[in-house]
C-alpha cells in the first residue's frame, strides 16, 4: 500500500512484484481454468459477432480492479468491460488520479477458439503519461514488464527492438478486417506496397511484445482504446522502439489522435510506414472493440 508521502516511482520500486503477482493470480483464478473449457453460456457478444466477451474477461477484470485499487489507494481503474458497461469510466484516463488501464483478456476471440495467443494487459499512468506496464501471456507463461526509464524485460531478460534487417520486406500487423470500416480499409491499402508485408493482427498486446522482441517490424492500428495499447506502447518505447500518428506526434492514451497510427522497432521504420498512409479528413476516431 502506498504511503502518503510516497511518489508513484517509489511505489513502483516497492510494489512492481505485487502487481505482477496480482496479474498472475487473476489469470490463474479466472482465465486459465476456462481456457478450452468455456461453456456456451460463458460467451457473449458485445457490438457484434466478432466482439466477444467471456466470464473470464469479466471476472479477471473484477479481480484486478479490486486488487490494484487496494495496492494504490486513490488510484482508479479503467477496464475494458467496465467501460463497456459505463462509457463514462473512460474519462478517468484524463483525470488527476493515477489510473490502472486493464484489458483482462486481450485477444478474446483467440481465447474463445482455444488459441494460446491472448494475454492480460495492465498499465499504470498519470496525467496521460505511461509509467509502468505488465503484459502476461498465461497460456505461454510469459511476462513482459516495463517501467519508464528503466527498460523493458521479458521474463527478466532485457528487450531491445533493434532495427529491421536491410533489404527484407517489413512485416506489419494491421487492424483486423473484421474490426475496420470501409474507410479504414481504404486507408490501410497503402501498406500493400513493395517492401512491405502486411497481415491482420492478433492480440494487440502480443503484437507489441513481438515488436519489442524484434520479431515484428511495425503495427498499424485504426482504433484508440487505451486498454489495447497502453501496456504495449510503453513496452516498445522502453525496448528502443517508437510510435507516431499521421501528424508525426506520439500516440496519446488520452485520445484525439490522428488515425491510423503506427508503432515500430525504430523511428526510420515508423516514418516509412506512416508515409504509406493517407492523411484522414478528420481528427481522432471512435473507440473500437
């Protein structure tokens, strides 16, 4: 529990392991017992047939909300399922209190289909600045962490994104066709160019981890929902990568970004990808997923 005179940085120095434990326990208690064992009544649709939610999502988020809030009194939690129930919850990201940004099961569709490519995402931010993140892939027992200014790590090993190999086509994960509008599909068509190999993304959190590991060159996403991006953005930054919108500005978790935006292993790759994307007519975009 944070002391009255303790800074967020001091809290992280003392309690990062406690956050890690909370993430692992949420997965062990609520997610993995349901992996490949989901009953029909444990799966629901939200916005449509591709926008799924399960009992694992709801219960893991509830566990993390209770545990993280208790670890850092005065903080608030913005979770995907809480925002779905009450969109006003999202406004806390722009407030003064420290905010935990939670996606209990990132890659719910993969989880429902028995694919291990899903993860739990937690980030801590304040005043729109990302301070720490945890990306846990429980089916693979992989945990990636990042603290601002202290680097990114996967299971204790330092991550460095590096630069793409010269002459090799850039591998780019993009917003999945099932989640994009016709206008967004049109914007993404610029990626079908010489020297670029685009593919639909899976779990956003695991795509960010792949960039931090130097296994994926870039992502291009068309939606702003902070729970999908916050943990991964800091992970990539601390591994040496970068992110930018079509204006050249960094992506802001508080919203109002010019979309689509890219995250990449290095600045040169980010610029190369952004140059392939047409400037949109309007600023920002509504939340998706």
